[in-house]
């Protein structure tokens, strides 16, 4: 079960909170980017970045700027949020319009991964999430690149999931009046046809780990 | 031109920053949800929420919890980020894998909209963004609903846009080696077929503002 500390209890509409670790993992695995929140000079800063999950550890690229915010002697308070928008909910009243979505919010301290093996593992997890199959297909990380990149890890201990996955929740009077359409317009994220690089040599067939991605 | 204060200068890869207000507006108009960052108890909190833009004002639903964080006597420091993921960039090396994206980051103080006309205008802007046409089609906001909802406004004065929209940026040695495929897998957000509510009375035709949405 997910912890439900006051920090991850998101106020109103608590019925939409989910406390199942498998659901948390599924949301994180379905997302492609996260939004990383940090506090800088006392105000919030939210930046999009890639991530990857292994068990109950989330890895983040340090190149987001978060690493530079982290003082050498301490970990960095972060909030990582992954949101999947699933539909626009058209209700019979303007007020009851809504969205179907799945959202994971993780609070904790991001740690700089310094152990070389752990850092290389983090890079593999990040690559497997961004581009499954590329870790095996593409040229591996060399020593110079490895030194230049930083990886942050975040424990999934303090996390919450909220979701809405239903039709419009209209007032009985509005249903009876029957003066407006109601339903859901699904929203999906899809991949298009792969576009080979302009400088790719002739004869390349697009590899299965790209063509078969869903 | 967009301001480029130190706060919205995002560190490395500054060549990806865009300082054109039309581009900012386009990113905000293309997005469906934003990620709202606030500071709570000294740590960041990032929540997904709907928004809408009118000129250089962004409107947010107060129901995100942000309104409750705002002390009655002062405005709330927020960061609002809208990210559109456009593609996965497969490079010849693991290290040069990347993403094509457009991202807007707005910093400022969110103000509670209290004037009744301005608040109703904010609700219309929010509705027009979430579900264009619904403001005219669905039952209007009544007095009770109007009193229960809160609207926040945020000036777009301090904002930045970053984007990447190109093929892989590989090392010359990797291009020459020609041992891996390189290209872009486009990512798109699309609408599916509208799903009428289970309790919709027979005979309804799905209205054009839903079927024609792109």
C-alpha cells in the first residue's frame, strides 16, 4: 500500500486517491516524461524531464538542473509528478466538466548516484524507459560521457496516485432536463511513423525496437 | 519578447530557449493540462490541473488546492509548466538519445480572482480551453456553483519557452561508424471517438464541437 501522509493527501476529492503500489508502478511505466518540482530561492520551479523506474526507485537525469541545485552535503527536496491525460469529460453543465486522468505524485529527497555501478544501472533504467531496446542497439556510454552526466535517485516511499476514469457526474436535474450532450472524448498519446535521420546511410531498415513500440 | 530573467534561464542548453511571445502562446494553446508547482511546508508540490489563456493572462482552477495554500492577505508564488512531447530521438549512441518537445515555464504570483465579472470571464476562458464550445452548449454556471469555485490568475510576464525539434545530434565518429539506426519516433496526442454517457437519452447526435475537435 502507498503511504498516505498528510503531504501526499491532496485535499478535496480524496475518493480519487488510489493506494495500490501496482497502480503507482503502472502510471509511472505508462508515462514518458515527468514534471520535477524543486524550490529555488524560496519559489517553486517545475521542469519536464525524463525518468525511469526500477522497483521502488525512480531515476532522473541530473542534467535537468536539479543536480546543480543540490548542495554537495545534502539531498534535494523534490516533487516528481507524472500525469496521463485519458479524456475530456463533457457534462450537461459547464461546472461538471472534468478530465479523466491518472497522476502519480512522489515526494522525497533526490540523491545523487555516485557509485559507478549504480550510476550505470540508473542510466540503463533511464534509457530503457525513454527508448526500450536502445541500450542494446546503440553505442554504449563511454568514460567521458559517463563522467559528464549525473543521475539522481528518488525512493517511491512517499507517493500517491489519483485518477478519474468515468463518465460525466451530472446533477439529477441536468440529466432530467436533457438539454446538453454528455460523454467522454478520449485522449491518447500515440507514436507516429519513425522518421530516419537525414544523415543515415542508405540501406538501414528501421529496427524492431523502434517500429514495434506501442 | 519574453523576459529572460535569471529565474527563467534554465541553465544548460540555452540554445533551446525561445524568446518569442507568439511561441509561448502557441505552446500554451496547444497543451491540455499544466503542472502547477507551489511550495508547501518548505518543499515543492507539483499537481496537474487545467488552465486557459486570454492574452497574457493564464487562468487556473482554484480547486487544485493552490487556493487553500494562498493566505488571504497575499498572493501565492507558483510555477506553471506546460510540456508538449513531440518525439523520441534515437541517436547512434545511448548518450545522445533525447526528446523533441515544447515546454513553457511561467513564474509569478497567482492571484485569486474576486471581481464577479472577471471571475466569470476566467471560468469561460478555462472552459473554452478544456472543451471549446461547451460554454455555449452546456448549462451555464449557477449562483451556488459560482460561489463554490475559485479562479486564480497568473500574469505571463515572466515566462520562457524551450523546445527541441530536430533529428539526432550524433558525434561524427558515431555517424561514420554507422553501427546503429538514428531517427525520430514522433509522439502525438490525439482524440479518440467520443463516448456518449451511459445515461444519455436516445436520439442525441454527438454535437460538432465534440466531433470536430482536433
